[in-house]
């Protein structure tokens, strides 16, 4: 009897034989062993296979995950990794003019924004200088407008009147005294003599009465005073008459004529208006005072020391009342931007450090986070370590400084932290 072995069980494919249950069965010779599957095999073996698959699937998933982790780890390890210290710009704020400190608005560690007031200095003296300069500038501008507008009609009329008066005086001196003036002077002289005679008689009478004690001393003094005044008038009248009879001196005539010439020149200048040189000088004075005013305003701004950019107050030793010298540092700020890290790349990796390339970096304080950055500068000159690098075996000791600007929108990084920089490889 021909039989076949399948999974360790023997069964016949022709004739009469017993199956796994002990029952007699008859199979045709044309039957094949492939088409015959016992019930015992189809139920138990399928269950065992399913149990095995349940145990194999988690193992397969673990293996796939481990392979993926290993692939990523190998990819990270294949990227060049360099270390550097994070740096930030620090700035010392000061005032150009200095002065006495009125108030300090911030303390060490305070976060400040651009334009925030840090220190207030005394500004009273500068405000007084500002008001004085503004007043001088207003006067200079008024003077400039006056010259640019020229002479007013009233000024021209006044100059004409002065000239006319000078001419009349000159004509009077030139023509000599009139007969009417001489007659009037003689009349004045005769009247003055009559007054003197009357005052003399009154004074003599008061003396006699005073001697006989028939009048008072006051009446006598009054009579003597009137006599003295009458004598003075007589002398003045006689001098005027004498001058008219003698005529005017040549020097007086020449002086009067000089006054006529001066008045005529003044009238011409008034009608012509200011010279261009005067206008230019007034304009220059106005511009100079405007420049002085600008400088005073700048000095006034310097009494407030403000933050030049966003940052943190690092050091501050200034107290209210302290005197701050010009350009003396008032406090030190650490600026938020830019944060940079400088690494040193060997010559063989310099091609991976092109300017503008995006990179990733990490710090120990945040090991699970990757910060973004970009290369902003690569040194043109190499540095040798050691300096006598000459052979191809030591050529990788030739390094180039690479500066990277870091994006830190969350303000998590601090200057002085050590950063690991992952420099991606250039695809060939």
C-alpha cells in the first residue's frame, strides 16, 4: 500500500485504511495527498499558528522601531557636530553731557524694551538755556524780516523832516541876522535895562525900610533876588544883540552845512533800504542761533538715558544724587538680539558651512529641543592647530571660525551656555 507522510502523519491514498479517528475509509486512487487535510490538523495547527503570530507581531514591531531609532541615530552621528559658547552683545549706556542723577528707573536683572528710560539726569539748567536760546532766535528772525522788508514809509518821512530842518538852519546861518531880529534884540535889551533900574530902586527902598525896622528880612531878600535876575536878563539880551550885530561865525555855518549833508545821506540810505551784506549777516545770525538751539535740544535729550534695544540690565551702580561725568558708563545691558555662537570647522568640512545655511543646535538645559540658526559669517583666514600644519595627515587641524546667529523667540537661551551645533552635510 502506497502511503505519504505529512507533518509526521502517515496516511494512504488508495485502498482501505484507518484515519486518525480509527474509522475505516475508502479513497480513490486518483485522490492526492494535497487535497486531503485531516480535521485534527486544520483546527489545532491553525490555533497554534495564530498564537505564534500574536507573539511574533510585537517582536517585529520592536525590531522595526529599534531599526528606525538606529537609523536616525546614525544619521545624527553622521552630521558634523561642533561645540561653542553662546554669546550676546553687551552695551554700556551713558550720557554725552553728564550731570546729577535725579532717578534710576531700573534695577539689575530688569527686562527693558527699546526706548525705556533707564536714568533721569537733572535738566533745569539746560531748560533755562533752551528758553534763552529760543528768545534770541526770535529776535534774530524779527531783525532778519525787518531788513528783508526794507524801510517803512514812516522812516522815509522822518528822514525827510530831519533834512528839511537842517537846511533851514544852514540857510539862517548863511544869510546872517535879519533887521527885524536886530530890532527885536535891541528892544529886549532896553526892556532888560528898565527891569534892572526898577529892581535897583526896590532893593534900595527895602534896605532903608529894613534899617528902620519897618520891613522884614524876607522882603529885603526878595528885592535883592529880583535885582539879580534882572541883571542876568540884561546880560543875556546884550550878548544876543552883540552877536546879531557881529553876524554868525564861519565855523557855525560850516557845521550847519555838514548836518545838511548827513541828513541827506541818511535819507538816501533809508530810501534805498538795507544792504545785501546786512541781510546776509542777519540770515547768518539766525542760522547760527537755530544751530545752537538744536544742540541745546540734543543736550536736553541726553538728560534721559534710554535703552538702545531690548535687553536685560546686567550691572547698575548708579544712585540718585550721584554725579555722572560726560560719556561715563551708567549701566550695562545685555541685548536680546542677536544671540550668536562661534564654532571652528576643519578645512575638510568648510564646504558644509556656507553663509546663509540653516542649522540646528541644542543645549544641555533643553536636551529635547532643537533651536534653529543660520550661518552669518565665515572667517577668511584659517587658524592652525598646531601652527606648523604642513602634511596631509594633519590638514584637518586647519580650522575656520564660523559665526551662527540663533533664533530664540522664547528667550530661553542665555549667554555663556555651551551649544552643540549640528552642521548638515552637503548632498553630493
